[in-house]
C-alpha cells in the first residue's frame, strides 16, 4: 500500500524510533537479541499506559527491533500504522531488517500487507518540511531524514494538538545530537507539546 501525507484527525498519534536488534558479535551491545521479549513487554505497557487504541495513528520505520515490535503491538490494538522506510524495500530489507537465524524479514513483509507504506526515495524534500529554525540533516543521512519525516507526519496529523506520543528504544548513550538524531528526535517531539518515553534495552 502507498501512504499519503497524514490528514488531521481526532485521535492520538504515536511514533517510534530506536535501535535495531544487534548483529552477532557487536562489541558494545545496544539491543541484544535476548532482550526482544522484555522490550516488547515494555512497548506494550507504554502503549497501554497512553491509552493508544483503535482510532489512533502509529508512525515508524520498519527495521528489525524497535520498529517492528512497535508496529506489531500497535496493530494488535487496532491502531492504524504507517511505515516510512529510509530506502526502497529490497535495499531496506538488506540494510535494516535481515539478521541471520531470525524471522525478521518474514515479519516485515507481513507488516507491509497490513500497513500503509512509503519510502523516502518516493518523497520530495518538501513533503514534510521542517518548522522554521529546525534545520535538516545532511542530504546523505537517510536514516536521520526518515526520523524527521516521521515527526513531520505526526505533526501533520496532530495539526497543533498536544496529541503526539513518542517511544524511543535507546541505550541513552550520546551518538551525536544533530538534526534527526535520537536526542534531537526527543527534543522536537517535546517542542511540539508531545510526550516522550524511553525504553533502554540494556537496563531490562
């Protein structure tokens, strides 16, 4: 399915960004494979605490780990889900979904059948322009641009209402604070009057 710019509606908008499940042998774990069940439980708990359900909108990317877990939990609650991908589908699967001895690719394609999907390469730069003074990430940083795209989609849907909720699956270690980075993502949501919650896989 394709996705158009989100139209204003009366429900809540919940968005997600966060770590992928670690590749085997990652020297400094961020989201170890064995933490998947615990992170899913925390995502489910937070969504329930915010009262997210049928009639609401969820927006995220589609990477293994945070994105797919979030999308699956939202769909289970009757939430309408939009997947905004940083690359064309097959390239995205290679870079952000596939993992040896896992079922992430199958789960990703199952989500594609149930969600509205768009890729960054299909969008013009002005699709979700930054607010005045926000700035933009480097042109080549497709993942940072996708984070801004997700926030822009939420802003367009909420249209000024304090109805945006953001869930970050993040080890809380600084990796740079430029536009589209994790800390920047949280700050932009708060600047819009939204609510932010952090799930740190390394502490579960």
